[in-house]
C-alpha cells in the first residue's frame, strides 16, 4: 500500500473535522478498504479511523418511534449478538456475513457507505425502510442507495447510526456465490402492518433494489404462492462467471419465495 | 489391533507439532542479513510486442538497488523443459525459448517484464510503477481449437504454428482401432472439458538468492518439491553455474500439489541477481501473483469414444484431446497429456484396442503443467464418464458394465504400453458397494424427495501409474532426467540414525512414515530415526517428490541403504559375539546368535563401528553409513472404486455431497492414518475440481478467476465426512516394501463419480442430461435442467 496518515478521533465532531483534510478517507472495519489499499487500488492521504468513536457503537431501542438504533461503527458480530432479541432477522443477516474475522471487524456503517452490489446490509436496510443517520442529516433508505457503490452520502459525510423500524416478521434468504461467499442473490423480506418490503441484493448492475411486483403481490396475500408465479427481467442483471442474468433473475424469485415461506 | 510403532502403525505425524505451533522453517522465514527485495513488474496484457521498457526514472527512486529487464538476460539460458515428446510423425515437439524476463514480447498476463531490486518491497513496488512500458497489443490466442487453425495468430513467431506436438499412441494400432469401431454393435461418444485449475498451495512460492563473494558459492532457498532438479536445471541450463558451486535448499514447504515441481523464472532471477547486486535477494509471491504465475493444471478438451460388441464387451477406445500448454513449456508439461495420460487410458478394463491422439497447443495463458494426478485424472475422468454414459445408453447397470469388463488377471499388459503388476478391481468394487450402502439408497432418495430435493448416486473406478519410474524407459519416452531416488543412512555412534532422502516432504508426513520403516527394519524406536530432506548440500542427488513416488521409490532407496547398514552391522555383531555371520539374527534392536542366548544390543554394535577397539579392521572399515540409489523396474498401479451421493436442489441447482466412499488398493501401507489423510486431501481437490474450482480466461486472455473472490476453493463445509477404506491390498510385486503410493488417488478418483451422481440426480427429476462440464456449479446445473 501507499503511505498515508492515520487519524483516530474519539468523537464524531473530531472525525468530521479530520475528514476535511485533503484526500481523507474514512476507515471503518476495513474489510473492503484495507485489501483495496494493499492492492494499491486506492491512495488516500489520510485514513480517518472510526473505530475509536464510542458514540457510534452499539445497539439500542431507545428511539421514540420504537426503532432499533445501531451505531455506524458497530461490528457485524455485535449486531449478531445485541440485535438478536429485538430484530432476529437482522441479527441473522449480520451473523451470516463473511467469516468470524470479517464479522469482528466489519461494521454496518462501512457496509452501507460502500454499498457493494453484493453486500448483505443494503438489503436489510432497504427492506426495513431504515433511516441512515449521518453527521449532517437523516436519509431514508429509499433515497440512500443510488446504484452500485453509489449512495446519497456527500464527500466527508459519515454514517453515524442506522435506525431500523422493526417489522412484524422478516427473513433474509441468501444464495452464496461459491468463491467469494457474498450473496449471488439474496432477498430480505420484511412484513409490516401496513405493507411488505422486499429488497434484493447481488443481482442487479444497479445494486440493491426493491422488487415492487413481489411487494404488491405479498401485500394482498402474504404467502410463498403469491410470489411463486412472478418473474423478473434478468437482462440488466449481473452476468459473470458464477451466473447469467437469467439465472440471477430466477434466483430472485426463489430466494424471495423462500424468505416468505420462512415467516408465513 | 493398531501397532504402537513401525510399519503399519498410525504413528502421529511428528512434523505437525512444529507446523501447527508456528515453529516451522518455511522459505519466507529465511531472512539473510543485508537482503534486498525484488518486485516483478508483470504484464497486464495477454499478448503484445514490447516496444519500450524505460527504467530511467524508476532507477532514481528511493531505495532502488538495481532494475533488470529482458536485455539483462540476453546471455542467460532459456528456462528449460524437462521432457521432449516425439509426435506421431516422428518429429520432436516445438520448443520455444522461455526467457527469465520477457524479451521483445509478452505472452501471458503475469509474465514478468522487469524486476526491481530495492531495499524494501514497498520501495521496489513504488519504483516498478515508475517504469514506462509500452506494449503494442496483439490478438490473444486463448481457445485451443482456434489456435491450431490455419492463419491463427502465433504465440511464438519463430515456431511454425501454435501446435507443440500432435501425438498418436499407439500409432500402429490406429487402423485396427478404427476397424473395431466400424465393426462395433454399439458406440458411445462424449465430448468434455477437463477444467483448468490453479493449485493454490497454502504457502505461496518464495525464492531467496544468496551469493558468497569469498568462495563464489551460490545458494538458492526455494519452495520446491525437488531441490536437486532445480539445481540441475537452473545451474546447467539457465545460469551456467556448476553444481558444486550451487546449493539449493527447499526447507519446510507448505503444500506443492505439483506446482512446486517446476523451475520458475523467479528462482533463476533471485540467484542471478544476488551475484549481480552482491546482495541476498528475496521474492515472496503474493496470492495475486500466484494466480498468474504458478503453473496451472488440467485444461484438456476431449472427444472420447467407446466401441462395444453385442454382449457389451469393450472392443476399442479412441480419444482426441487438445491439451493446453499455455504460453511456454513448463518443466514437465509435455509429459502430462502424453505419457502420464495416454498410458492410463485402459483404466481398469480389458479393452483390447486403444488409440489416443493428443494435440498440445500454445496459447496466451499461464503455462500448464502437472497438478495432483497430472494426466491420470484427465484419463480417469474421460473414461469413467464415458463408461457411465455407455451404461445409460444401453440401459444397463453402470457397476455391472464395469465389472463385466474388469481386468481380472495379473500381470496384465495393456494395449497402451504399460503392464499392471497387481490389482483386484473386483475386491475394491465389492468393498465399495458395501461401504456405499447401495441397498439403502432408495430410502435416502425418497427422504430427499420429501424435502423437494433430488438425490443421485454415481460411481467410478480408477487406475493410476505412480512411482515414476524406470530411468531407461522414461529416457526413451523423452524424459531429460533419471527417475531413481536416493538415500543415505547415517548411523551415529550411540545408535541413532539420520536418513538423508532425495524425496521431499511438503505435507506428506515423510518424517514420520519414513522413520517408521527404518525403525521397523532394525527393531528400534521410531524416535531414534531422523529424516533429513530438501538440501542439496546434505542429501545425495535425488529426484524429489511428485507422482506419488516417495514411498515407492524414495522409500525403496531407503530400504536398500538400511539393508546395507544391517548387513554391515551383522558383520560387526558376529565379531563381537565370536560367531559366524550367517548365524546372526537381528530382532527388536538386538543381534543374537541363532539357537543361543548370546546377544549384543544395536547400540553396542553402532558404538563399536565408531570406537573400533574390538573390531574386525582387517575385514571392514569403521563407521556405519550407507547410500543407495533405487531405480524401479516398473510403475506402481494403485487402483480403487469411489462412490458419491449428492443431493440437488432443483430450484437453485445447488449440489451438496451427502456421502462419499473411497475403496483404495495401495498395496502395503506404512501409516494408515497418514494414508487416510492423503486420501482426504486428494478428495478435497477432486471434489473441488468437480464442483467448484474453475480457472477462466476471457477471449482477450484476461484471467477472470484471478483471486479468491472468483476462484472457488472448497472449504470444509463444502465437503462430506468421507468413508475411506484401504483394506484391499495387493502388494506391488517389484519394490521391497510392496507399496504403491497414495498421494494422488483422491484427486484422480473422485471427479467422475461426482459428475455421474449429479447426472443421476437430474435424471431422477426427469432431466435426461447426457453430460455436464465441471465445475458442476449451481448456475450450470440450473442451466442444464432448464436449457
């Protein structure tokens, strides 16, 4: 990797200040960024580590709206443990990211800021209708995800917290890409009293997306049968060594159906 | 009852203590005072002309010691190929020059263009980025069949075409084979791909070159399976260093699987640069470099056909294979699709007529060479897939068809030039049927179907030729090396022994199993025997470890040397016991006079050898050290039968392996636990090839599976609990231990049964798919069932 400075602020305010330095790059769990640096594919002049900011860590349910609030620097392993009683489907999603080493370093904020088209958390956040809280504002998930590796975050903006409305029932169904073990396709289905949200990751060249046809079908009939007959166009889906767009489109249906079956 | 030591005991692997507690001494652990680091600037295009390599700016970068380009190696030899194949017209193969650093052209992604030696690796990388390289890109040659078409772009301008050789075997049989096909009652044909693999040993390759200005002595520390071979190839053919001025050390090596047999440019570079820079020079491959510079494995495209008479007897077999050589000929590449592949095409069957055609092709890809099994997995896969397909076409039981055509009398001379000394294919199949619980399959299938899954059962046999093999024979076949093995047994005064073996252990457990053999022969504790390997200054000229040859060839050399030790020790004992030498018996570490209670301990004899106060000095020399070289009279022929049971999710195409049974015949066995472990490892790699692993290039010659993000390695959770048995034992008739070798069996024997099982599962779901290529990934299975 190239040389860089490291700052390790203890508060969000200090982190935001540090991010004003030229070519500063926030470093959360580093599970994507560190390999990228080692491969010399990025050359930030300053890494601003977020792992020393206590106010960005932990899971709580003290939000007035009853939402589950997770600090941006909370590791997947901590979400797996601390969210288990409040939002088991989300805890299960966290528990199945990568391997123990990844889960003990990687963070929810880092995952959402990176918005890898095959990451797990974007599906959980989008299907839950979560609110992404930054140092500057609150962004609804529907506005936050803007395409592969693209989000609504501005330069220097840090994901400090994510607020999850807790659905009546939810399930994350994931089909693994055999090499990376990222989702080849995964579906997060969240059933709320006023509707159903379905988010798909791994499949689209545009990153995570809501499958509105499935949502509509499930809103009137929440059963695996309701989505069994649906199909989705694979022509703009990811086509690589591990599966064609058509295969991914097929898996979107299967994963969604199975997620629904798990909770209906 | 398990023995508590010696031959047949499951002694725990003594080397594991250091491997598992961080006390190993791997090549990357070697750091020499004053060493510099090298970074190789590698081509990111598959094919092109190097119009400019300008190092001027880079040379001024901080920490740079020296930068080398192809021009610096103009006077240096080509990386040699160790095997010359003669084609069906009697012409020798086309053999291109293989430069240490690219000269004038780049021919695959990953080929080194320049090398920066600097104080630190990061400085070397920084400087490498400042090298200006201009490449005029040429069309990449990737597809083998396109590569040999008239007018195709040539990988090597100075060769007549991209065809390395067109091999026919046995050429004289071709007419009879073709006639048998005309006369056949049934012919089954199959086209298939044996997928390209990356070996991926846990330890990447490393080379450290050192040069002693005082005495002109070169030392290369390297991750090699055969340090003497590297010393000979690099010293004699590349750098012109006489062997007495060159020491090659391969210390603890973390897995080889074939890809560490070969002599690589980086080894020659570090040795050369250490003298040129007068500094030790170290290179440690990154995992990314390993993907694009370690020799790959497999990569065959084959059409195979079987002719049968009306009674379903196999009457003839013919094959037509394209074998990818990559851009250059790696050390043993030409031998893999020919003598390690064509000679195995009889398999376990008494097919009387066989003809094998192999076209070896140059492409703009990483060189391809031996990988665990090397040629034999390709032969087994074709044949065992074909026999299965034949059975389904004929509507007969695949096991019954195999049994009907088994070779049952030994020795058996195949129509492809080899003679199997022993085997019992009926016995291994009987054992397999028992292990696989075929009777219970129906219930297990019903249980799977109740869950919405399909279940399939597949079986295959295999034969392999191990312990490569008589030097005079392989010389006739084109080997540019002998294939004996050596051992020196040095007995110390106090009775302990050191065995210096030309075999090399890179995970196989030789330090344990070799010691068991010697301890057993003398009747002493295994811990009195130390095994030394991997250093050309310590060990006599040896040929190293590959092709499951260590115990069969290296072990035999060690036995021969130990026999000499025992013979001499008996002479000493007869003197001490004042008895005739012919009356001396060695048992449990003591020499006794037959029929008396007179005896002398092993330690008293060894002490006498080195403190010869009471010693027959007029008859024998002091000391107790013997060397033997062993050149086998034949290959060994391990064989077996494997069964795989899969569950298939028809909605996703996901295949999981639910049961895997392996019945092997390895002849006599030294350490059953180590043998089981070797089979487990081989199965992991065979199942990995069948289900997951795939090294893929795009049409521009870019490596698509260039990291673990896209190259799917099997993990423990992908593999079942294996059921492994090696109780069927027909000892080898021509080596002193009666052993056959076990290192490659799992990788050779497992892919066909996996694919056969997957096809069986698909058929049970109403999808009559004739063939599916490996890896049988979920996407491919789904496509095959919905195509």
